[in-house]
C-alpha cells in the first residue's frame, strides 16, 4: 500500500463541508513496525448520528478512534474532525472519549471526578459545580456527588465516566467498547440511558465500538462493519428504525433481520 502523505496534507482539508463532523477519505494507518492497521477508510459522520463500529479483534477499530481523537496520525489519506485537524478539535474540547476502564481518580469524590476536565481548563468553581450536578443528574447519580468511586458498582462507575465526558458538552463522543465488562442487564440499562441522553437534543454525535452485534443494531443509526486486518470498512448498514427504541424493538423480526444483515457482512 502506498503511504506517501505529507505532514501538512494529513491534517488540513480546505474543502470541509460544515455539516460533516468527521470526514475521512481514503485513510490508512501503518504503524512504525509495519503493521497495516487500517486501509482505504472512507467515512462521513453527520450531526446527531449514532454510529457503532463492529469487527473482529485487531481489525483497526481503536486505531480509527485514536486517529479521530488526534492521538495518532493517519499515514495516508485525509481526515478532518469538526472542520479542523483532529488534534485541533481535541484542544477545543469538542470531542470526548469514554473507555471500558473507567479511569476515575480514586481519591476524588464524584463531583470532583466529573468536573476534572473543567478544572484543568480553569473554569471557576461555581460553574464547575453547576455543570457537575447537571451531568450527574443526567446519568441518574445526582445524590452521589460526595461519594468516592470505590463505593460504586461497575455500572455506576461507567455512568460517572459518561458524565465526565459530557461535562464539556462535546459535539463528538467516542466510546471504545464501554460496556464490554458489564453484565447483560446493566448493559441494556446503560444502552437505554445513553440513547435517552443522546436523543434529548441530538446535538452530539456518538461513535461507539462494540463486539456485540445486538448492541450495535439496538443503538445505531448506522453500523460500520469492518473486515479483519488489514482493517477496511466492508459495509455501512443503515438501521432505519425510529427512536426511542424499546424492548419491543429488541424482540421484533426487524431487529433480527438487521442482526442477520450485519452478521452476514462480518462473516464474509
Ligand atoms: N501502537 C501500535 N503499534 C503497532 N501495532 C499496533 C499498535 N496499536 C495497534 N496495533 C495493531 O494494529 C492492529 C489494529 O489494532 P486495533 O487496536 O486498532 O484493533 P481493534 O479492532 O480495536 O481490536 P480490539 O477489538 O481487539 O480492541 C492490530 O493488529 C494491533 O496489534
């Protein structure tokens, strides 16, 4: 694969359409050790979308997220995020990340944990407390402001991580297998909570990695299906089902058809 891309062409895209939050054109990533992690990825993400990424282990899902988050550079192609380079978008705090590991500060109570991004930006305390209470209420933890992370269950810790990501009011939320370690009931509850928050005004687009096809079909407006390494986008499946989604949808023939459609792409 040709990877002759200059540093400047990597991050600067003059003809960005304002409505495209992520614009990825022919993007590739070869790590310094020669591993070809991503090849020829084309993807446009619009406002208010919910995209799930599925694919076998090692197919480059996290690499795509890390490139969008400006944590690693593409080695070919063009990528813009929120109309600018990924690194610049990250600096503007319009992009937030949630990982499977909660990475909460063990010595800080919940309000201090969720407002840490604001503290680092020098936001005054009164405003921080207001914003912290807002996001803890959003995730159903408004009575837990003074509690320490060790007093919480796994599902509650994940809620706190989501609250911390929301505190900056991001336009783009990247979630890398956030619910992978949770039991099925907690997982479904958190799926519904996330959809409820996202649906409130759909001012934020969510990109969500999962190994679970059922989860992808339940949450998404579109499912991005990736092939094994070198990772390519094999297909993007539109999930043409209105929100809010319910348990009825989970047990409907329509849901089963979408699961089959995504699974078929994964198998080929
Ligand atoms: N920093 C790195 N240096 C070299 N190779 C890497 C690096 N990071 C990832 N890789 C390799 O790139 C490929 C894609 O990895 P990536 O983590 O993006 O896949 P993934 O689809 O997210 O996998 P998983 O579902 O297991 O998390 C893998 O072969 C991985 O070993």
